[in-house]
C-alpha cells in the first residue's frame, strides 16, 4: 500500500504564516567557495592535495541569503503582528531575537508534513535552500526521516523538485560537503545528542578531523546560514543546547510542537492546538473504556459487568464471574437477564450464595442490581481482583472494542489495528531451553480471550465476507510483538536511560517504520496481524493511522502522561487505497468512523479527568470567559474580505447580541445553545453584524471549552439502531421511498456575458483596497496599574498619531500573477477574468499596485458572490437512472445513549432515533404522537443532493396516512431560526438547490420545505 497525501488548508496556512513574516525579501541564491581543507607538500617537495582536479566544481557552496537591510526589524515586527491578529494570536510586543518563530500543532495532524511544506514555500518565495531539523530522540528522528521518504513523490509532484535529506552521522562526513555544495533544497536531520552529549563521538562535529581534511563539520554547516527547525523544542532546548545551536549560525529558527513550554514561546505565528484539531475534525475522537474496582467490603465475590445490551426485547447484561468446574475455578462470561442466579450457574460457589440473583437491569445508567442490594455499573469490578484478572479484563475489552470497530469499518475497506503497551517482554514472549519462542502470560490470555469472543460472535445478515476474513486468521497469527532484538534474534526489553521513558533502539524503530504500510494491508494472507504488543519505551515510534484501540497493560505512571498515551492513535485512518478518511471523504461521518478507544486500567471518570486537566494545561493561554476585552482589537472580516478592527462600541454590541440570544451566561461562559446553533449553522447576530458572523464565531471558538474536549465514555453508547423490518414493509414507507430515492445531476446554464457585466459592476461599486502606509504614534506612560498591563504595554497612553502620506507600493522583487491567481480563486477562464479586469474603472484597477494581495482576495470574493448568484438563478436538475438503495439505512452503524441522545420510537424507520439537539428531539416526539403520521425517517448522511456548493443532506422524510392531510409525502429541513438573514449564504444556496431537485423528481407529490417546528410543518401539509 502507498499512503496518499492531500493538500489541507491548515497546513498551507501554517506555511504561509511563516513565509509572510519576511514579505519583501527578494529571491536570491548566493554562492561562495567552500573551505577546501588541508593542502600541503610531500617530503619530496611536491604539491600535495586531497582534492583531485575533477572535484574543483564541488567547492562552490550555496547558502541562504541573509535578510536584506531594507527589511528592517520594525517592518518584520509589523508583518508578524498582522499575521498574529489574523490568526487570533496575541500580538508580540517585540521580536524575540533574530529571528525566532513558533508554530503550535496538535499531535496527529501532520506537523512534519507542515514544516516540509514550509521549506518548499520558503525556497519558492525567497530561494532559501538549507535546512536543519533538530529532534530530541532517536524515535522522533526515525519518524521524521520516514515522513520525508513517504512524502517525497507527493511534494515533487506539487513543486517540481525533490528535497535531498539525510541523517547526520559523524562517520559519514561527505554528506556535510554535499549539503553545502548542492544547490537544491537540502535537509540535515540531527538529534540533539549529536552536538550536546558528552563523549568523544558526540563532540566530533566541533573537531578538526583528518578524514574531513582538517576541517570542523560545524564550520562547513554554519557557512550555509541554515534555517533551523526544532521539532519538540520543549524536549530539545535546555540551557546548553540553546548555546550550542548558535554555532550553526542560523538565518532563523522555527519551532514546532503541540506542547511548547510557556516560557519558551517565541513570536508564535500559527496555532492549531488540541481544541482546534478536535473541533475541525483533524484527529480522531477519543473514547475511554474505564475499568474500576468498586472497593466494596460487602463481598469478596468476583463479578465484572462488561456491558448492558438493549434491543426490542428485555435488556440483558454481559457479566464475568468465577465458575467451578472439573479442572478448578475459571472466569466465565455470560449474557444474562433478570432473575439469573450466579450461585446456581457458578457450580454452587459459596461466595455467590448470599443474594447474587439479578433483580434489575437498567439501560439508563448502565447498571445491574442484585437481590442483596449490591449495584454495579458497566466497567465495575467487585470482590477480590488480582493483577492477572485485571489485565485479562483489559485484553478482553480491547478485543471486544476491536471486533466491534472492525465490523463497522470492514465494508469501508479500512483495516483496524489494536496496540498493547507492556513493560516486560517475558509477559508476551519467552524462550525455552532450546531457544524456541513460547507464549508469555499475555499472549496466552490474548489467544484464549480472542477465541472466546469469536466463538460467541453473532454474525448478522450480509456479513459473510467478514466471517470469511475472521476464519482466515487464526488467533496465534493475528498478534505480533514489536520489541528490541538481541544479536541472536530474541526479543528483549528495551534499554531506557535514567530519567527517560523512551529508548534509542534504532533497529526496533526501523522495524516499526518498515512495516507501517504492511500492517495497513487487509489481505489476511499477506498481513494477518491486527493486534500488536510493543514495549512502552518504544511508544514514540508508533504513529500508525489505523490504530483504533490502545491498551496499556500496566498501571499508569506519572512519567507517561495521558496525552502521550492517546497521542499514538490520534491520526485519522486510511482505507485500503491509502486515502485518508477525513471530512472530504466522509463529511459529518468523520467522528463516527475515526474513534480511538483507550482501554484504561482505571475508571472512566479518573482517566477523563486526568486527560482533560492535561489538555487544559496545554491550552492554558486560551480565554475562559466571553468579555468585551476578548473582542477589542481583534480583526474581523465580512463575506467580501473587508477587514474591520473591533473597537469598544462594536465589542459591546457583539456582547449584547450574545446575551440576547442566550449564547453566554452571567459568568460569560458559552452555553449549550451556542454550541447547538454553531453546529447547525444557525448562529444568530443582529443584521449589522451578520456579515461578520464567521469571524465572530472564530473568536468565540478561542474560548476554552472543557465540554467539547471531554472524551466519550465508550460504554455509554449502549443503543445501536436497527432498521425495523415491519416499518420497511409498510406500503406508506415503500411509497415514500420510491418517490424520494432518485439521484439527480445539476446543470448550470448561465450567460457568461451577464456574469462578466455583473462582476464589473460589483467591483466598481464595492472593491476598495487599503493603501499601505506608515503610522507614527507617540505616547507616555502615566502610571503602572499592574504587571499584566506593563507586559502588554497597556500602561502607555496614546497622545497623538500621524500618517506618512508616502504609500508603499508592491515590491518589484515579488511578481504577482494577477490573472492566474483570480483564475485559481474563481475557477473562471483566463479570457473571462481579462474581460472583467479590462472592464473595471482605471482607478479601481490601479489599487492593485498599492496592495496586490488584498486586491486579489477582495476581487475574488466579489466575483465569486456574483458567480454564486448566477448559479442559484440558473441551476436546474435532471433525473438520473441511478437510485439510492436500501443500503443507505444499514451501511453505517448508528449508536447513542438511551435518555441522552437516543429515544425509543414506534413510527421511525429504526427501532430508536438518535437526535442532535433539543429541537430535533421535540420534533421527533411530535411526529410520534401525531395520529396522521404513518412513518418517518431521520435521513442518513449518505442520502444527499449534489449542489455546486457541496453535498446537502435533508433532515427528515415523513409519510402521512392518505386522507388525513393534503400533502402526503414531506421532506423537511429543521432550523431553529426561520429568519432568512440568519441562514448562512451557503446553506441558503443548498436549500434552493434542494427545492429544484425535488421539483425535478416529482410531479408535486413531494413537498420540501424548511420548518422550525412540527406546527409549521403541519400548517404546510394541511393547506
């Protein structure tokens, strides 16, 4: 398998943020003569050189050109502050050295990819070509090297050139000469120990070496003025390292990490933290399967409640308890109902004699109660629990989660992997007297529990291929160990240095990296391994995207933080074609497919609390409440790209709107209503602010929200929706489905001349580009109110300001392809763009030279507005022969928690309904109670209408009994607000397209409309 990479906006934005700091730097590629090294005379007096005549050309060196004097520190600081404001980052009061920039990127989103892209962009814009990546450990070094390898063709396709990259090795110094003498992009990857640690070999980079013609490697490197990229600076930059890094003579230093130290954040230009990554669905959703020892003193009887099972029939519980047999006592797992007697079914073990009869099974709180009054919840263990029993439970729960996830994703072509971390190889693999490998205790437990789970598995209709897949892989072949290997080929414990939690075993990491793609192969003959056991010291080497379960078979220690534990499985998964399963592929289904389940050795509450506190610590600089100060000074943009800096009056107006719409409470905390409306695209503000609503939401999203970051309780989704066969067989449903299951294709037949005329008119009326000018402000410091004000510079009071009339025109060193850029942004032809530009007034066109970038952004936005209006005005739909099949209702697994987001139904196509908001729940309840409703469906995401602005998914389809209403078949879109001003423009366009679609597929039999309640729906269908 070959992994495929996509262009993602956040990665391009991060690269652009770095590049734009140095806007105005010309494209230059200076050369120089490299130090030739030692030359002398032989004993006979003959000239002697270690360099042959043919090597003469090798001594032309290529370096990064220094920042030109015209690009002063003041200008660079202005660029930096503008970029920071655009990215909702507190502007830096000064430059932290010359030059240090920080990028924060959450684990799992492609940090290495991002800085490789940044290298290419810096090279394309300024000609800079020498880069050094400094990493803290062997594990990260090997991972970085692997990323350079697998992305090589992808970037070569985009930029038309390849990077030459290598790992620094003091025994291979010819690479240093090549680094300096090669004119293409060169990257040296070096771990900090190579120039930091004690010992002769570690210091060779600073020595004059005979084999390097009496030169110091550091001098040859420093002459190139390299750009330093520090990967995980919090682990690299101690006091000594900071000093040693100066010897590389860096042009600038870029720092990339998810967890920067608060005192080492230098001029942050871009931030994508844990909250951003999760909310933008760039990483997997985290679920936790907790196991807690209840510690009750009421019994020593061992009972473990695995799960509560809800269906049409009475609820059941899956429990584990001790059972006495012919060969002694063993754990058994049984699915039981009320009145089940553990004493009778345990071989009459005395410990279950006192009232261990199931009296109540409750799906609302996932509990089982016994006659003796003992109540346990899913994941609870009571009685005497040994370390061995606890590990067995963890292994079984991992297998259960794996099989469940595998069944859901098998027909999507996604391989599911589970990862166990252990501390002792002997617990997984041992060797007999002849040196032959034999199972350790964990391997034996795994094979026993795996076989038990598979034997108990109830395969559903249509899962024949999955059953074949399972039968093709025996238990002993589906697990494998990845550990350090000794010279005899035996697995051994990884060596870990004092005060370290990772190992420097290159061979072990190499094995993990080499088999990364093989593990993703779904062919059971080529790659039967689905469960992996590895040493916890090798944790950093694992970043396989298809790890869906992580289980650490040991007590969590303070040394390994929970974010580290989950970080190994956060990457979005890939399918069998190597395509990443992101929002482009899955839409709203991203977090239904991409779920990482952690099987913890502690309770859900304990693990979740610990993880949340670590995340809160990582995003500590995020504001906690909505106040006026949150908005003042921030830059907001309207739909046309026009910028406005929020003043105090505007901030107060925004705050008033948030209070009026119930989006914040008295303490300034964002309410559930805000999150519901934001998710549904129904965020409401006053008409004066509606054009800026996207920017306002972006600012509000900077508020730390512990609720959104809370990991899901993996046991809480105790209801799986199943299609009700009786409803599917109803004539009313069949009639409804036969009328709405048509697929269509849209045609846009608008007049290009009309579009050009409208675009010219819009640009003449609305295109206003700000000139770049210098502003001088003078002020005095009257008093210091607080340390915080002093740090922010708030103690200075502005006294006067003056603008220099000399405007700054576009740099002649930077060439702007105006027509090409507008073609890219609008997707119109070059011919039409030229017609538009020729048609606008000269004074409007002349704004381009004042501020080219702003001209392009605003002009493209205005042209796209006219294009969208033309599309909506002239779109029509044609019915295709293809139709949606019934598989749209069964392909995806829908789960929820009874009483939280799921309720039982009588008229829904499924036995339950999962609702996303209080408004949806109320709507469904009214459908349930209305006697005229025959059957209804909350339409799945796979049922969509194609539009020029993306897929559109209607919410509901309803069939009424004939004779009760005028319009029997209704498709509804439910919205909390009916004000057209509040509907986002894109959403409005999709709704218009939906109306045209339903017109095309029916002769007025299907009524489609947007409603905010069942009452408004009833008013429409009964007229």
